[in-house]
C-alpha cells in the first residue's frame, strides 16, 4: 500500500526525484559494469613488464666475502649468486634454478651450488651436475676494482 503511494508519487510529477533515481541507477550500473570489465581488460591486455636490462651491478666489498662462501645479490629484478671459492676465485651466476626457478644457494660443505627445492646441484662453473635441473646456470663475469665486486653479464 505504501509502496503504491510512493510509486504513484514518483510517476506523478516529481521529476527531480525520478531524475535522481535514474542517475543513481545509472551510476550503480556503471560501477557494476566497470568492476566486471576492468579485470577482463587487464587480463586481455596485461601491463608491459620491463625486461631485465641490467648489465652490471656492484655486489659489495670483495674483502667481506670469506673463502668458501657465497651470497645472493640483486641483479636488476632477479637474484644472482656470488661465490668465493676455497681457492679464492670469485664466480657469479644467475641464482634462478633452471628447473622450476627457485633461488639457489652456496653449500660450503659441498663446495658447490645447491637448490633446496628439489635437491639440484651445480658445480662452480654453473654446470648442472645432479638432480632435476636441465641446464647450467647462466654465468656472469666478476671483476674486482678497489675492493668492489662488479658482476656483469658476459658479452
Ligand atoms: S627448482 Fe631447483 S631443483 Fe627444482
């Protein structure tokens, strides 16, 4: 009964209210359509991801890396592993395991690089020597200048 009165008032000469309700309904419909279309459009047209263009990074003090140890350093948006062998050589590789992209680590007890995810092993040239990794790690170049370790992509 009360709703009939309300509808009758709406239909009979309250253009301000009707206009407001139409505007409210339109805004609601636009909001619903936007919340449905936005994720669909983002899925169909994903944002561009800048390719890792890093060619060289400063990996810190050479004197801070002990013999037979390693550390992970950021190489642009991806990790790299920097190793100082027991003989004192510096080596660097991509730290992304070639199996399923876990981050590898240095194992001083084994004196080589190891992936904890599925027990993958790499020697100190980056070659995959045991476990599931199908390919070697990408090797980087290491230069020491004024006690700073510079890790670079190989030309
Ligand atoms: S992700 Fe490294 S061994 Fe599987």
